[in-house]
C-alpha cells in the first residue's frame, strides 16, 4: 500500500452505544481497523486513504453520520513502523552473518 495516507481517528461514543458505534465505524469505506480502547477515548479507527483529500470525505461524510459518536480527534501518520522494520534496527552495525 505504498503512497497510502494513514489516519488515526479517536472516538468518544455514547456510553451505552460503544459496541454498536464501533461496528458501524467498521463498515465505513476506508476504515481498515477499529478497536475499543480504555481511557478518555472509547474507540480508535485506522483509516487508509489513497489521497489526503479523501480524508474530509471519509471523516465528515462517513464517520460523522455514524450514530453514537460524541466527539472525534483525527491524527495523520507520517511514518509507519512495523515489526519487520523494528527488527532491522536491532541489527545496526552487525554484518549479515551476525544478524542471523
């Protein structure tokens, strides 16, 4: 998914509607993952977009139509760290034989 824009949307939901809201968010186009979480926010949604300009359509046109949402905060990711990349960091300064 090179060139994709990743947005993280934190959602505060009506207390009695967290599960329904999370399920509805999972059905919104461009939403790739939805998590219920502890703390100030109830739900975190991970969006993958082909263009930055699509963010407005998804957040204002898609997410805001989901019933049960009280408040959102959206963040854009500028770099991705995955397990394979993090493992490479531990091999810095070692030749290939030492990394195995």
